[in-house]
C-alpha cells in the first residue's frame, strides 16, 4: 500500500509539473507587432517587471469613417531591451514577441513577452506621407 501511495504522489507531481510547464513556459505563438510606443515602465511590489504598451492604428472600426486604435500590452524580460524602449516613447517600433498561455509574476503582467526590437525610428509627421 505504501508503494502505491508513493507512485500515486509521484504521478500527480509529474502531471502537475507538466501542466505548469505547458501553461506558463510553452511558447504558444510568436510574431511581430508594429506601432507607436506609448509607454515603457518598470513596476511591481515583489517582482519588478518591465511593462509597455504599443498603439497600433488601423482602418477597420465599428463607426464608419473613423480610425480604430488597437493597444498591445506586453512585458519585457531582457533589461537591455527594456532600457532601449524606455527612452523611445512616441517612436515607431517593430517588436518581436512570444505568446504564452498565461502570465507569471516574475516574468511580467502580460502573456506577451517581447524578446527583440526589429526596428526603431522616429515617427513621420502626419502630413509627411508614409514611413520610409
């Protein structure tokens, strides 16, 4: 009976570890988002994390004739990337990110984790045309 109990507990722990890995460490998807960097901050009480927001403009809206604004909230683990983004508010950026099923406190508040900056440049004025 004692041997059965030991194997039962071992199986429960292994399944729990597998579910935890799948939920918080398995990369569900990855991609690139582009837009204007709204803000980048370092915050937290117990775990200090880097959090940011990217504003993406678009043309599809529920109200005809208006422009929709999409917000992309993300976290950054790499300190060098976060410091680069902290001094780049208001600039046009392209960010590569990884998407997880859930967020964990020591990694950030978002399930989207930015791991690299693809492009970073000043915004072109509205009357100036398109981005180079």
